[in-house]
């Protein structure tokens, strides 16, 4: 999605885990799960627009998931 204005903000509902298979930092895996409808830009109008896009997508429980395997020191 391309925005005509800059959108900055936070998500109020999210969870993250960082796990390591050993003491070696390269075995680290970061998983982040974000509840998209918890967006908070500080602007009710922008939040409403972003949330309406979610409703139009037909998803009741839309989440973003990021998975980052492998870290370097």
C-alpha cells in the first residue's frame, strides 16, 4: 500500500519472542506477531482509515508476523 502522507505510529497489541538454540548468537530467532487493528498513529482519522482497510479485506483478526532467523554479533 502506498500512502500519500507519511504515517508513523505504534501498535498497542503485539508479542515477540527471541530464542536461542545454544549460546551461539547465530542460532537466535526473533518472532514478532502484531495485531494490525491495534494501530495507534496519534490521529483518529489515520487510525480509522487504516482500520477500515482491514475491515474491507474481510479479515476479522489480521496479524502481521515477522520471523528473523540468524543473528550476527
